[in-house]
C-alpha cells in the first residue's frame, strides 16, 4: 500500500531562515513573550532528543535570549558536568516561580547549560515530590481517566516530573503577571514546547488545570510505532488497519500510549519531526501534525573552505592504523585502494537496517571480485551490545604491529646516526654500515610475531551469547569471514567510540570523518541524525525513503544521489529489491576514483546549509507563533516579512553547488579527464568541478 506524503505541513509561511529573528531576545522582551522547552533529555544524555535540544540551544538563545528557558529532570551524573548552577536575580519572574515551588517542598536547580548558547535551565529533583505521586495519579485519573500501574517506575517518574513542571508554569504565570504590572508591560504571552510522551504529562496537567499558556507537543517517534516495528510487522503497509488500543495492550504499554495520545490531542499545536512520522501519527495517534519540524544541527563552518578534506585525511590515517593491526598476517590489500563503510546507532537490528546492510555486503563482495578485484571494502558495524571486554586476538594484533613500528623507528634512528658518522669520515656507507646483523635479528623476530594461524576476528570484543547475536548470525549466514580472497572485510565493534578506546583512539565524530561512506538503510527512522551528521562533515551516506532525513532530502534536492545522498527505496519495492539497490549503490561508489570522491565530498558538505538550525529553526518558530495565536488571538507576529512567504517555500540549492540537470540526472560524478589520483589534494574549485562533471555554468 502506498501513501501520499504530507508535504503541505512543512511548507508553511516562512521567512526562509531564522537570521532575521536572531536579536538575542529583544523582540521577545518587547512583546513580553516567554518560551519554555520541556524535555526529559534537557541536560540528560539518554537518547537522540538530547542531540536535538543541545544542538538547537544556540539558535534558541540567539533568537529569544533570556526569554527562553529549558525545563527537565535533575540527573546528577549529567548535571554535575553540564550545568553551571546559579540563582536568578531578585525581581526576575523566574525567581518568583522557583521560590514558590521550593516553598511547596520541591527541590529545584537553576543555572545555565554549558553548551553553545548557554541557555537558562531549571531542573527538578523527582524524588523531592515522590511523596505526592498518589495525589498526582489521582488528579490524572479524575481529569483524563488514565490509570498507571504502580510498578511502572519510568511512567511514575514522568508523572511526577509532569506535575512539577505544570505547577512551576502555573506559578510562573502568576509571577510574570505581577512582574508585568509592576513594570507597566503589556500582557505576558507564554508558550511551552513539550517533547515526547515523558514530558507530555506536563502538557496534560497544564490543559486540565486550564492554565493560560500556549502549548506545542512534538513527537520524535510514536511509542506504539517503535514497538510495532521492533516486532517484525509489515508496519507501513498496515498502518491504516492496526487496532491501536489492542496493539498497545498486547505490549503492555496502553497507559503510556494513552498519555502520548492525550498530549497529542490536548496540545494547541502538534508537530512531528518528519513527514513519515506525521503519516504514522495520523494513524496511530489519530491527529495530523499541524507543522513538520525537521531536526537540524549546529553547523560550524571551517576557516578554510576545504579544511574538512584535510580532517578526512588525518582521521582516515588513524583508521588505517586500526586496520593494519586488526588484519595483520592477512594484510593482502592496498590501503590506497581500500574504502571504509560504516553503520552505527542503537542496536535495533532490523529497524536500523543492519539486516539488509550485511546482505548487501555479501552481494557487493561478489560484484567486486568480478568487476573491481583491486578494491577492498572494510565495513564497520558499530552497535552497543553486551560484551565480556575486548577480544584478545584484537588486542594482540595491535600490540604486534605497534612493536614492529617501534622497532623499525629505533632502527631508523640508529641507521641515520651510523650513516652520518660514516659520511662525516669522508666515505660512502655500505650495506653493513646501514643494516647490522643485530638489526636483521630484531626485524625477523617482529616478522615471525606477525604470523597468524587463524583468520582476522569479525568482532573486536567477546560478545555475550555470541551464538544468539543478530549481527554475528547474519555475518555467518552470508559467509563474510575476512578470508584473504574476500574483497569485503567486516568488523563488528559492539560499543560506541571514544578517544580512550585502545583500538581506535578516535571519537565518533573523527571516525565518521575518516570513513568514505555511511550506510543507514533504516526501516524505522523518524528522522536520522547519523546520515545528517555525515552530511555536515562532507561524508556521503546512504539513507532510505522511510527515514525523515531521506524524505527531506528527496523533497528539497533535485538529485540527491549526485550530492552523495543515496536513497534506498524501502517503501515501494520488495525487500530483495532494496538489498539489490543498496548493493548497486555501494558498487557505484566503489567504482569512483579518488578525484571523483573529492568532488562528491565537496558537494555533500555544501548541503550542510540545508541542515543548519539557522534554516530549520524557522519551523519551530512557526509552531510557537501559531500556538500563541491560538491562545492569544490578538497576538501579531512582528517578524520581518513573515507573512509575505507562502506555501511554495523551498530551501535553495547552495549557491556554490553545480546544478543537477533534471533531464539527464547524472547520478555520480563523471570520470576524471586528467586522471588525478591525489585524494588529499584540495584544490577543487567550482569552474574545474563543473568542467569535470560535464556541466556548463548555466546548468545546461
């Protein structure tokens, strides 16, 4: 079953980007307009919404200044390192509301979140209000008829936090009204933006208590949708036929589903992060989103236009070091002709597309043997799983190669010293002067240590219950065992990367920069930060038309493939067809020469403007404005030219990017005319690029 994507929701009135509104809260202060953003992940790193809130903080404070404040739970482990605590000044409306809830016995922490923008933040200690949990549950039951099992600790915490937040906002409403009267200001207008069902309890409490505050609710992924997809259902073809109450009851999440659905329907404005999630919400939560609010990133441009190419080369060299150690003794491939592919994220084997990635790698292995036998692909799968520490064979390989490198460096220094002294004596050095017998013995010992009986390991760790691990079983089924004859090598790394990792010594961001292609063929991906992060770092990626990111790119770019965004069809063709298409995309990428990959990375990086919060933040602003206008009909948005832009709004192609002709649809850069092979060369300019791609300056 196919469906029409709801493009109309994201094409609302817009000024194009937020730049016209970034006045550090001057307009908000003049209008006496206050904004609160409530999320379980505020200064609490537990999921992808943390990335949304954290990366958006800079443009939020640039737009709203101190008229903007985040609310969330106090989690000491994160707050201790991420929040600088301080008290609000006397007379400030925040101070009045904080003192009021403290007088009720609530423990509240105030300060600034130590991220870009340093937004104000108020964190609530859930334990300090736990004694009122039965009271809160009783109010919830009396107003909504939603009951919550006593043993569901996560939902209990969400209820306590929700009513603490609602109580604070009610006190803030009173405090800001008093503040406005004392300072001869106009009527205060407040908007509160809630993320996901855990924060949505606060929205329910606000509405049932009839507090005069505009509300926005954003779902980043529906609760029931995530459970259904994890259960191997044909999700998208049956969306319209699911009995939602029955399905939620089967999975023992009916009360959570009711909370999410109540927040959805009680909010003044409802948003989702992508059109695909909007379609899902329409059928599972029974409400169409009013606006689509795509997720962005805080894109930092480099001082040099091609500096990201240099960063790619440096990070790639560190990955080379890992590969040398991991594949020692079977190191039969040329690193200059080796490509690094990777997939990463939560360990949701089917939802994240790891199943079809491994299957497509097996096809790619066969294709490369026949069509490009000199090219090797090393595919990394980075999913956190239960392990019993590092694989001894992996650690041994890195120790052996380090020993060889250290030995050769020592011998090099000694050779240099001997050659210098010999030449200083006025004679040319001979072989015995350059390399002594002792040196040869040391080198031979290292070479013997490099000998390996077995194959290079598939995984870097000892995985708990490895006979039952989805990734390892799929690799076994596809016979990807890292033998010498295989052109695709596989490395399963079952933990997230950081700079203290003894094998890689790389942060995740640097690892991404060093790879050539990110592969994320997800089946269930409401947005998809992993391909978005690849894009802003100039790394091509594979996504799908079932991910929010893939749908966004399809809508706003005429030819995503030519910009290094490969979109696998997982909606309208069979699973086998999707696997073949993914294998074909990866083969096409393997056939690019170095010069073509440089061009493609340049073009991919230019798309970062599309994903910058300075552009995408406009949708969040529109949601807040529409919520304010719903609650305060007399409110007129004073943004420059806000109402002059209509529904045909679309993101422009970056000015420096060569156009992709719609008639020819060149899907990959054309072969290089001069045969340059230097990948670290960063002298690609626009004119030369157009010439190599066979495109005139006018796009003909």
